[in-house]
């Protein structure tokens, strides 16, 4: 029965989907699934829990699905209730299990294919989504020119109509998204030890207050995260991840470097010269803009002294390391620059002072 349900999703045949469920079943709205360019969809049952009613069972399953822009499957845990009647086993309810919700859980979907990008709108009109697709196509080319071509060639941008929808997709509170224009996440909700597809979720209401240049900087920043997804590990420090994204975000934007790091410079002028590179915990604190900009200064310093290619090599070496984050950074920094973290930190502090 679940195999038949999979075929219905892949072929966009609603009657086949409906045939596998009871009347009034509490399940995803088929039109939302049909709006997506789904090329594969399959269920893998992980447990079956019978009830006192022999005609009723609860099933846990992993759904593996892929969009036409994806190079790998995304995995989603589901809870499915089934009832046996004269027709056979049929679905009573089917829901994503866990705190994060999928786009089809959140609203009506509209999909726009750009030249490279795939844009998925949630309760958003096609005209707005076409603007996002045009912008995503352009900045994707910029990211490829900087990072290289070994990343997904069809980035996916999800544009929800509200911040609460974005919060549902990320399993975060709306308050935690204040001040954030977009977030890039791995969509592998099941199987935390494997990587899925990277998606950019926009905080659409917040972006309405940005200029066209501001939106371009933001989206280029996020697509750099998509590009580096497979080259990032838990050992990659956030100052390097976010500093590199900030660097490429502003690259070619026309915004001067001093303006782009203005909050960090003002903080140093106020007497707050940092003694260490930003820690990962600092990226969840109250001085977020200063932390991001200080990281930008660190990556810009590496580019100024050693070039863009050296910074990209440094990033990849850190990810390829087999030790702790600090050990990987130390080793990679020596390999690329001939100096360790202590010397680089001193040079970074001097750069902040000079700015």
C-alpha cells in the first residue's frame, strides 16, 4: 500500500493517492505535494505497533524524497496510522514526526524554476518568487566563480509568507529569528549522521525592509553556505563558516569594507578589542552583528595576505582534518600560511585596531 502511495506522489496522480486512504484521512494535502518537482519518494518502515484493535496499527517510517534540483535524498521521519477494512490496509493519518515541519505542512506551495535556482514559495505569489529566482541565479554564479563548481548546481530557496512559517520549518521560535534575513539548513530531518540537501529559508517579512543590494548580499552569503555544505563539519569553527559567507556576501556589492564591518570597528573604538577569535557560543549571544563582522575581518585578512585560493584551501583542510576543531584549524593554518592560531589572532587584533 505504501509503495502504491509512493508512485502516486511521483506521478502526481491524486486518485491513486486517495485510493490508499480512508475518507477524510488526516494527511498532507496532495496539491501541495503535486506542486513540488518530486522525482523520487519512498517509504521505509522502521516499526509497526499493533493496537488492541487488530484492524488498526501505528507505523513509523522514513520517507526518502528528492526534488529535481537535488543530488541526494532528504530523509523525514513520519508517523502513519493504518486501518484494515474490506478494501485492505489504508491510511487514517500521516504526519511528519518531530519539531521541524516540511513546506507542505505549512501552506500552499508555488514553485518557480530559474535558470539555476529552484524557488519554493509558501503562500507567496509567483511574481515575487520570480524576483527571488532571478536574484538566486545571479548570486549562484558569483558563488561558483569564488568557490568552484563542486556544489549543487540548482540551489533551492524556500520563501515562506510569514516568519512563523519559517519558524515552523526550522523548529525555532519567531523571536529567535528576529534580525535574521535568512537561514541555511540541512533538510535531513531523519538520520542526523548523514547529510541531506541544503535549503535557504528566507525571513520574507524582514527582507522587505532591505534594499536590492542588501537582499543580494544576504542571498550570496546564504548560497555560500549551500556551496560549502559538504566541505563543512562539526569541527569547522563558526568564525570561519560565517566569516567566509560574509566575505563572499559583500564581494562585488559596492559596499565598502569599512561600512560592512562598521559595528565591529565601533566596538573596538569603544574599548572592546577582543583577545580571541569568536567562539561558536558567541554566535548565539546578544552581540551577533559584532561577532559576524569580526569574523569577516578575520577572513578578509587571510584573503589580503594570502589570496582567495589560499582561504578556500584552508577551509577545505579544516573540514578534512581528523582532530578537534582547534587542532584542525591550527594544522590547516600552518599548512596554508606558515603561522599558527596565536600569530594569526595577533594579526587580526592589529587589523581591527588599524580599522
